[in-house]
C-alpha cells in the first residue's frame, strides 16, 4: 500500500477513535453517518450524481470536528460538536437533497441563526484563549471579548453571503433564494431622471418576454434572502455574546456557555472557567 494511503488510513482511524471516545458524540455521529450512507446509495441508484457528491462532502465534513480535536490540540465541547454534526446534516442532506429549503421557509433562517450563534462561540473562544495565555501582554475586558466574538460571527456571515453570490453567478446555482414581493421602490423607474423614488404597489404578476410567470407578485432576486440571513446571523451572534459577556463577568460561573466554547487541550478547570 502506498505511504500516502497508509497515512490517510491512519488519520481516519485516529479520527474514528476520537469520536468513539465520547459516547454522546459517537451515537450522533454514527447515526447520522448511517443515514447519509443510505441516502448516498439511493441517490446513486436514481442517477442523482450531484447529490452523491453532496453525500460524500457531508461524510467528509462530519470528520472535521474530530480532526480539530485530534490534530489542532483543541477540545470541542460535546454539545458544540453534536450541534455542528446536526447542522451539517440539516444543511446538506435535509436542506439540499430533501429540499427543506424550499418546503419550509423557516429552514434557511433557522440555520443562519444557528450559524451566527456558533460562529460567535468560536470567535469568543479564540479571543478568550489568547486573552488568558501567559505569552500575551494584554488583558481584554469581557465587553471587548464579546465585541470581537460578535464581529467574527458577522464576518463569517458576510463571507458566506459572498460565497452564495459567487455560486449563483459563476456556478449558475440558486443559493440566494428569491422572494415574492408586491411592492417595489426604485429611482430607475423615474422618467425625469431626478433621483426620485417611484413606488409601484399591489403587484400581482410578472410578465417576461410576453409570458406570465404566475408568481402572484414581483420576483426579488436574492436581496431579501441575503438581508434576512445577515439579520438572523446578527441575532444569533448577539444572543451568544450576551451570554458570553456575563460568563466572563462572573469569571466562568455557569455551565451554558462552557458547552459551546472550545478550549485548549490540557487546560485546567480554572483555565476553562476563565480564572
């Protein structure tokens, strides 16, 4: 067997061993992996090879938390890791393959809210670990740590919207879902060209090339979806950062935030609590 393949096989074995070492994470991981494998076989038999790729991508993403734990010397709390696994499954398998994004309007909103919350937790932990390191020469206040975590979360949200826009315009996908609206306001419709806003209300149909689309309104191309995604990302980030601020103010009292904040492996209980 080539050395490269042996290395990958050894790494995979290490990651699986890392997962098996924690009962709760192990149950969720192997349950979701079984569902994904069954989905992969069904999609292959149906000739949906794009969905087969999504299943393979999902299986790979499932290993990332274990890789972080094993190779980056960072310990993800079990609660955080389980939520990440469920998030990946909800986004790729339920959202894309089972079309939950289309069937349930709240699905995309829910995931973006969760993304804002989780990204804030990760940003919070990055700054907090650095803040408590003996190698650094500064000591940030709880408010500043919360602000940095919030900015980190919002940056991740914006970068994701950039990716969706790229995918829609270059890969010809439709990640920025359209919205049916009944009122538009635009200076482009002003015949006097004086930057006056023209409002058209009560739109019930759109005609393209002489053919009615039967949408019941005007088709907004992605703007409302993008702004809603950023808004709920903002809400998720604010919620976590509020909890995180009071967590640091109380010098680590309370277990809620600790369930979502990664720590360096080998850290003492006092270090984990922020002492």
